């Protein structure tokens, strides 16, 4: 029923920004639609209201400038609930999906309340939009601005981090629950959390029912700018906004940055068989990449549709969204899911200089933020090493595969491993990019956990209900004799050593390391490598593991401390193999297990890498040390000889992955001296690192060619 508003005549105030703009006199509603013939604002008093208590029609002549509809409604305030509703052409064959009965989520909504409601009349009732007051007492909080090369990222899931009963927090599975576990993150030593999607996504299906396969990961956007209501303790509409800001402020006070995993490649509206929830009902032809004359959706995301990121209207939305998170939430950076889609034009073709990618890199308000690309998509684009410009870092999928294969013992992997260890210059140096453009990871949310990587040869995804067809088949994993859990000590010994090998390589590599929630405690997903729908103990962090695998956690903690104290591992320029200071020593030196210069024409056997301390110009405090890394991925023990060129240095043990805790890592550099005969034996599948304090600049060294 159409109702007359009792307030004075509606007024047009301003067109930008979009959404529900709160003033001291009321709310300005602003929405884009080029093809709509009618526009309405539906107002609700309560979250569970099925019908609006008031309908505000917009006058096409007085409330519309160009393609922007705008109306001011006096007397409204924070917490007001609303939807948009648009009438217009309905012609799915040409890509027009207007439905005058559909309740539409505002693309610029700052918060949602409630869930989809049960439908008995064919009308989908999505969560309601909330008018938000952005005021918050930040108490002087600002972005931390930590250099990317000094960053250690911890990828985590807000709900999964504290939902398990073993977490013993007051507010499990919430932003507030994560605050309670900040001391754990501080103790571990990570410098940034990368939160899996925290924007709004559906909790229940469009009929208001709990789905058989819940959306746990959250890669299904409903509102890009709104913090997910399901992670809030407060049930007050908009309460999640305040709690999210509390979490960010608390993390910043602990010296930990916040990076958001953002999904601008698709939405939860699906393809031509999906529901009309927001973008579809406002201007489908603009917001999505269509084909077949507009009747079908291009699916470069693998999720039914593809957001039209390089259309000017969509670019503007993404632009405002990123600024919104940075300005209103003090977010320190973004990881762009399936970022290669941002390189596609309005027809889906990959562009050499995509406007959206350049806008993100050049935007002055994002200048202090970290921007990270998942440089591929679901349609075959793979741009690792070629995404964006100097501002962009990338998830280095090549690093993941090469390190996994090296430690599994695959042949021909010594050279690729060395290249990844040294910062992946083959991918980034040619474009003038730095080693820190490589976000190094061995595991992520998508795939096996570190424990499962060494416990399962095959994926075990039957619990997902897709007959084990889902998930990647290319895992580069091994079980070392038994598939899954085992009581065999010999198998467990190899597994734990391999975990320490891969963690060591990750934290010793040039670039930026990323660790996944719980890997430091050997969290398992029971062989499931695609746990997107497992909102249960398969995915949650079991805090009992912090005691069961305390040795592994302490090992990882020690590695992080070593990385943070050693600029040798955090170089901002690629290694050259040439002398770089008055010592006359090349900045990287490669040797065989015999201590002789490595023969790259016939790579085999053990590998030793000598990294001298950085030049004082790169390390003015003189904190850097020389590092000698020895790698043995073979299945037999191997004798190593310390290179003759390092004789003048006093080497002490730093890392030994074959040793038991706590003799496996010495982050305070108080390990035992290297043997006097300069010979050591590395156990099969193990890594050992020695450290020597920076020598005097006057010290003389034998050249590598000696």
C-alpha cells in the first residue's frame, strides 16, 4: 500500500555520496539507476517486520538528477531500517531484471540487520539495510604504516578463530571474541591479520531457511561496505559497526595491522536463475558482465556471475568502498580475491592497463595501505608476476607449489626452490618491483592445512556433499606412509619435521610470509581441502592444540622472532650475486654440500646458501647477521661442509629442524657453536641454519672464487 509521508515536502539536497546519508535533520537516500521508471524507499520499524511501515515514492521529475535518484526524509535517525524498490523494464533476454515487488539491498548500505525471511507470497525479503551513524571515538588511532617487507601476515577467520568451545572466550565467534585472543597473536609475533571476508553475505537462504551447506568462508557478497552482522555479539541493528571498530582499534593498540579479504569479482545474486536482491533489480546491465545479448552471465568467478568492475559506475562503487573501509574503519590493507577479474573489460577480455587496477594503486587515500592481489581468476587468467604496478603485491602461487614440491622430494626442484627463497626475481625484477611484492605462502584457507599437507596424499571432501569432486586435485602433498592420523612414531617424526622445514623456508625467504590460522598448532581439517561450507570443528581453531603441539608453535614463534630481528631476511632489493660492500662478499652465495660453489648446470644433492649481513646503508643500526642455510630434501642423511669462504666467521646454530624442541630453534642466537672440523651431518628431510654476527668492515674474506 502506498502511503503519504506526514513530514513537509521532500527535498533534494545532494547526490553524492550514495546510500543513506545521515544528517541532523533526517536521512538523504541516494541510489543509481539508469533504466528504472519508478523508485521507492521502504521504511521498517523492526527487524522482523515483513512489510514496510511506510513507503516513500521518489518523483521522477523532482527527485532524479541524471541517473541518480535522491530524496531527503526528515525526522529519521540512526538505526532506521530500509530497502529500495525499483520498477522498470523486465526483459531477461536483453539483461533487464526490474521487479517492482522486489525489496532491494542498497549497494552502498553500511550495515544490514536480520536475515532472509520466510516467503509465502513469492516475494524475497532480504536482510534490511540500516542507517548508520559513523561517529566513533578512535582515541587518536591511526594506521600503523608498517613497511611491507617487515610484515608477517596471519590469515584468519573471525568466527572460526574463537568459535570452538576450547577458545574459552566470553563472545565466541565474534569481533569481540577476536579481541580476547589478541595476546595470543602478540605472543606469536605476527604483525598483521588478514581477515577472510567480513563484508555482508547471506546467513540463511533466500527462503529464510538454514542451508544444508552453510556459507562459512563468506566469499558471496551481499553488501560490500557493511561489516558482517553474523560476527557481532550485539543484536542491535548496526551494532556490528561499533564492534568491528573496537576490534580494529584493539589490534592497532597491540601493534597489529588489519588487512581485509575483499571480493569485488561477483555477488550472491548468481546467474539468470538466481534471485533479485540488489544490483540485479537496480541496473543489471551495468553491474554485471553479460553475454548472449544480455540473457546470460559471464562466469569468470566460478560463482555464477562476474561483477563488471571496469564499468565507470562499478569503478566508482569499488573506489568509494575501499575509501569507506580505510576512512571509517582504519583498515590497513586489502587482499583482492580473484583480482584478475579486475583486469577484464566490460566484455570480459583481459586488458593490459585496466583502469580499476590503476585507480586502486594511484588513489591518494589508499597510499598508506597494503594492496595485495590474488592474481588469477576461475576462467584461466593467471597473472602472478604481472599484475598491476609497483604498488601491488601478489599471492605467489608459484612459491607455494615450488616449496611444497621441493620438500616432498620431487626431482628438479632445487633451482626453483632457490629462486623462491631469494625472492622470486624471475617474477618481479623485470618490472622493477621489489622482493616484498611476493606474498609467500605454503598454505591458505583454500587447500590443505599445513598438518594435512603432510598427512594426506589425496583430498577427503565427502563432507561437502559433492562426492569429493570439489577442491583442487593438485596439492603437491604426501602422507609419508599412512593416509590421515597415525600412531606410528616414525611417520609422525617425518611429518613434524616436514612442517618445520616448510615453516623455516617460509620465514627465511625474501618477500612477505603469510601463515594460516592454526597451522602453528597443526590444525587439521581431516583432509578436507575445500572447507568453504564447514562451519564446525573441521574449520574452527581447536585451542587444545596449543598445548598438544606447543613445540611446533614455539618453533614458529622463534622463526618469526628471527625474521623480525634480521634485516638479512627482509631486503628491499633483489640479491645480485655481486659484492655489495667493503667486505667484497657477494650478497648471496650458493654452495654444494661439499662446500664448493654450486653447479647450477647439474643441480643435485644438498644446497647451502650464505647470506651476508646487509650493507650498512640498508641496515644503519648494524643489526644484521650473516646466515648460512643448509637444505637436505633427500631421503638419506647427508654430510655438509661449511664453505671455506666463511672460515673467518664464528658460526652458532640458529635452526635445526631435525632436533627436538626446544633445541630446534635459538632466536636469541645462543645456540651451540658449529663443529670445529666444520663438518655437519643433516638428517634426511631437514634444514639447518647457522648465524654469525656482523663482522668488522675491516675484516678480510676470501673471495668465492678462491
